[in-house]
């Protein structure tokens, strides 16, 4: 796939919310998602603001799609992955991602909810929300917005999530379309997008009747399951929801889906719930509730107190009850604040019995804390496992009941009716019926509260608009308004949402009630014999009934959408006459008669017609209960000029056309003026809505809570920990290595904290101090030990206080020597921390060796000081071999002569004047003693010792020099050098004693080494 952005917009926008454990879920998702689906993926995570995110690099190994962490306004392209950066919130609009700063001091940020709401608002049914692993409830409110706008919701299967808090919270809403492991989400998304109904590749059908019948059958199934007639809901909404279920279930047509509904009660229940769209929350649109609290509640309470009656509130379409309880809380607060005695009864109804059952419990999930203030939560809610429950006193003030506004009779004498976001889902006829019912329910001066996209329609004149912005109306008329009967419903085509196919005209027209029995037959015969062909119209000129055969006077009905308006169905030859007569009849409020109206038929014959338009009124003319109908009569005039029934005006087509054009032009000018006024009103309304929208967005950013903020911080820390897990593993391995090294040193170590309690110790320490694993945390002075060290506790306390190390050599009760070092604890930076480290080292062997060496050296010292005492030289050796390294020939002869004059022992002397010569001799022969001149050509005696190495390792050496001893004192550090002779002071006796001293000292050293070796074993 090319990485260059495609100019085509994505077909769908996929919002993915993830938090703790989300990295693994994202890897599974994208590893199993093709890179050419034509959709855009936007990932919203909880990220720590203190660390650079490694998510782009980590995800790039699992997907071929370009991955971009956005930093500014970013254009969205298909087959791309976009990541939200830390410290930001993200919105989507007009194909672009927009960033806003997250405010750390504000209530906890819910970036997933924030983005999902923006996604739902801007892309509706083209939006998909996916909730992956995470803790808390972020995303739950967002999927409600997506569902309300027709979006698809997918939730990771909780058992496959590393943290199931977010998935379970989302599932508790009951709004998830698919529940899948992360690795299966990509595959199911592709199948959904490729479905013909979703991708738009469904071929156009030649006929709609079959799909109409299937829709009708589906509505019957739904009616049987839920007792709700969904045929009165908007066609586009119903069709889109059904088509989405086709895509989710991977079915190819309506017939297949109808079979699934017959076989699967669960799918039938899901579809019913999809169509009901019950989404609400506490104090939804807080600004409007504030207006109700300040403007309406005081007025209603005062009115009820004045007439000494209880307040009656009706919440129509209450869903799960949040709005009803919100109003109950507001009324309770006002009455208590004013110290009034006023009873409030709230009737909350909904057509969904499941929603009513849930509302009656008064139990809600934890995420309501974002909608309800802390004070109200504490006063009106009780904390329960998994959420909150409304207190009993509030629950008892609300009566919940199942109620169908389209079929069931309304309540009466209601002071306030709220019916928000219900009418928008109904067809126009159903809307009129519901509004009429609400008008009937309200008492005079009662209030009606509608949704932001709803209006009063034909009943506008009966209400005073208290607040256009808040859609609040007050009843100002006591006139009776007919509720009417339920509309007959419509049929829906299957080929595309939004198209509505009406039944053929002649079928729609049969709407009158018929009499029963023989009287009905008599009436039909009389109508057929004596009543001319006629069409009955309503006040909007739509045909509502037909008498006789009118087929000659109307246009042929073709396939497709059909209109009932008389101007659309009347024969072309009669259109001018009919429209002119209707206009004059409506304007003058009198019957109109035309004669000599010419109609041309398909056979070429002409008919001379008498055309009558009669006006029929019910009720007083000025009464709002009055209704108007028009009857168009057609009589074929067999004898031209003969007028039947009444004499009318001869129809002049040219004059009528001219007059009609003038009337239409005048009407057009009025309509244009009215249109201009309407446009200006709409512009003003749009500006107000835009302002309200901005204020609501600002309010959404402010409504957060401290608990979620802490949860978000925990998730951010988990994300950082997961990215650095490898480093933690390495540190663990290094710690294990360090423990192994400490144990291998055979040194006891005890770590104490600032209170001198045991923190940690090595097993070797048990040899001196009686420690067990259970002693961790116990003070040191509680622990017994085998050391003859009475000042141990005092020394440890001293080091802890002043930070100066103490080192003491002590003995155990078994007389083993132990070196105890007490040091202040230092951290990795070298600074002294509060605490102490104590090491215990067995030095018994060193003490033994030191004692033996001291005795031997004392003995040698005594012998040397006592010049007459003989040294204990091996008596078996009559000859000693001497290596003499001397470059001065005079000194060579002098030393040889000194050793030759001794008669007790003979000396075999090998003289070398160069270092190389001496090294060669040492490598080929063994010597008892080496006599070395310090200053030599090309080096010193030290160079000889380094080069001779192992050849003279056990040979004692005597250093000779004409310089003072101080000049060569450092040379005594070299191993094997046992004495120093000044050549200027050299005598035969001194030379022989030095040779004997070196040999004896070497023997003592060898003996000490043997003793040390034996002590180890």
C-alpha cells in the first residue's frame, strides 16, 4: 500500500479507547486488521505526561499502515492510524483532528468520552467506537452518544482484557453491538464495512412491494414482542437501524433478517432496543435545568400553594429514570430551602418496560458522579457495591409506569410535562397526536418542556414560548384540541433509508368508517346510484376519500413514491380549473361552480364537465376545534350548455389562467417575505445554538472528578511500567547476581533501618547473630548473638547518629576471631541515608598466620642482634650456589674473595655483569641466593626480578648498592627481597650473615605458608 494520503475521505471513522493493558490489546487488534479497509483509526489512550510515549514504535511492528502521533490540527486519511499525544484532549470535525489542552487542575480528564462524543456528533452512523482494556469507566458515556447517533459500538471481551474495568463498564450499558477478543475485532470490522448495505453497493430493486411486505412483517413481530407499533417511527431511522443489524449479522437481505427474527427472540429484543434509543443522564443539559430551577419551579410551587393542591409532573419518555429523579431532587431542594409544605407527585412513563423496571430500582453505575455534584451524591444517594442508589424518600416521590403516548390516554391536570427528544423519532402524524395529548394533559398555565430540535407545530398558537433557547412553553389556551386517532402507518422500502413508499391512492382513500349490517349495504347502493364522482380533500388539499369512479379525472398511478395532493393527481386538463376553484373557495369561503370544462381523453373524445368545489366545515369558524374539508364533484354534461343541479359560471380557461397567475404572484410575494423573515429567525437561532454548543463543550470539559483523576494516574503509571518492563527484568537479574556475589564472599551482612530494626541479612550472618526470616522488622537489641562484643548496640547507634564508621576485631564464644565493620548506609548517589550496614568477617586464619609470622620474625631478630649466635642452617648443605649480578669487576672480585675465605662452607658463584646474562642463568640453573647490585647497565635489579619471574620465585635475594638505604627503600616492597647491604660497609662476616639470614627467613616463610594451607583444610 502506498503511504501517500488518498484524496478520498475515509468511509468510516474508528475511535479506539484504551488505557491500562491497552498496548497489548492494540497490538492484537492491528496485527489482525488489513491495511486497505478504507477507514481511519484514531487511538485515544491514557498516557503519562512525564514520559515520552513509545506506542508509535511499538505498534509499527504490528501494522503496515502509517502511524502518526498528532501534534496539531491534522487532516484524516483512510488506512492511517492516528494517536493522541499526552496532556491533550482530541476532537474531530470536518475530516480533521483537533487538539485542546488538558487542564491538570481540573476534575479528572476523560479523553475517550470526550472524543467519542465529538465523533458521534460529527459522523453519526459512519462512526465506530471500540473500548479496549483499561480500568475505570472512561468511554462508557461516549458510547451512549455514539449509539444515540446510530454509530457502531464494539467492546473487548472482558475475559481477554488485561484490565476489564472499562470493558465491563461499557457492557453494563447494554449498548454494545459486538463483544469480541481484540484479535478478532479487525476481521469483523472488515466484514461489516464490506457488507452491501453498509458499503452502499446494494443493487437497486426494481420493485418495492416485496420489501414493503417484509418491513410490515418485521413490524408485526416487533409489535408482538414489545407491544409497540414501530411503523409510526421515522422511516429513515428505522431503515438505517435494520440495515446496520444486517451488516452486524452478515445477512444479505431483508428476507434473511426476517427469518433470523422469527428464529431468534434475542435478535428481536436487540432490534427493539435499537429502535427505542433510550439514552439519558442526570441533569442532562445542565444550563436548562438551572433555568427550570430558577424560573419554573418557583412559579409552579407558588401556583400549587395558592390553589392548595399538590404539584403534578409528567416525565414522558423517561427511559431509565435519570431525568425524573433529577426533577425530584430540584423540587425537594427548593421546597426545603423555602421551608414550604408542598407535595410533589412525579409520573415517569416510557414505552419500554425494561427501562421502567430499571428506573424503579433507582440504582445507577458509578459514572453518574460526573453528572451529579458531590453534595447531591452525599445527600440523595446511597453508596452500593458497583454504584449508587437514590434514597428512598426521592424514589417514593416518583411513580414509574409503562405508557404508550401514541395509543394510551394521557394524564390530566399536569403542571409540568417534559417530553425531550421523543418527538424527533416519530413521523409527522404521530408527532401531532402526541402534542395534542400533551396539550390535553396540561392544566392552564402549565409548562411543556421539549427537546432542542423539537417544536410545537400546529399548536404553537396555544402556547406562549417562555424560552426558545431552552424549548420551554406555557399553555395559554383552554380551547379543546382533538387528539385524533393513531395514524395508519407507512411502509418502508429496502433499497435506501429515507425513501417512503405510500400505498396507492385508491387504497389510502378508504378511510371513512362504514356502517354495519344491511344499513351499510343500503348506504353503498345509494352513494353509487345518486352521488356523482367526487374527491374529498382536507385543509391542505390532500385527498382523503373518494366516491364513485374518478379514474377519468385523475392521472394514471405509476410506480414509485405517490403524493395525495390534488394538484399532483388531478388530470392535466382539469388542473387549472381545479386549482382556481379551490383557491377561490378557500379565499371567499363559499362554494364554486364551473360549467363547460373540457376534458380530452386518450381516445381523442372530448368531455364537457360541470365542476363543483364545495366547502364543508365542522365546528365554529373561529374555534380551534374547527376543521375544513373540500369536495370536488365531477359531472359529465351529456348536453352541452345544460347545467345540472345549480347554475354556475361558464369556465373561461384563458381568463381563469390569467387570474390564477395574478393570484399566485401575489401569494408568492407574501411567501418570499415570510421566507426572508424565517431565514433571519433561523440565522439568529443558529447563532444561539452555536453559542449553546460552545458552552456545553466547555461545561463537559469542567465536569470531572478526583476519583477518576487518581484512576487515570494509575493507568498512566501502568502504561509506563509496561513500556519499561524489560528494564525491570534486567534490574531483577542484576539484583540476583549481586545476592550471589554477596553470598559467595563468605561475609555476613546485616542491613538495619533508621530505627535499628532488621531489614535484610545474609545467611553467613547467622553464624554470629541468631537471625531468622521472621526477625525482619524486629529491633537488633531483641536478637541474641555469639559475639564477645558488649558495646555492639551502642556502636551501631553511634554510627546511625553521627555517620562515622566503626571497625572492631572481636571474638566469638568459641574463640573464633571476627572483624566487625559498622558503616552508615549510603544510597546510589553516595549520600548517607538513614540506616546502618554491619559486616562480619571471620579472620581466625589471618590471626593464626600473623601470630606464627610474629614469632618467627622475633626469633630471627634476636639471632641477628646477637652476632655470636649461630643460625640454624641446614647442616647437610656443604655448598651453596650463588648468583652474583654485578657490573663492577672490582666489586665482583671483592665479593668472590670474601666468600672464598670462609672455610666452613664452600660457595659456587656464577658471576653475571648484564641483566640478560643473569636472566638466562636463572632460567637454566637453581641458586640458593641471589646477590643483586641495584644500579645496572640498562636497568636496575627490579628489571631483573620482573624478567626472571618464576625462575627465582622461591630464591631469596639480597640487594647491594653504593647508595644510601633510603634511596632504594621502596625496592623492599618487591617480593623475594630479604636484605640490603651497603657495599661501602660490606665485610665478610656481614655478607655471610646476610646470606644465612635470607635463607632462614625464606624457610620460615615457607613454613608459615604450609601452616596457612593446613588451617584452610
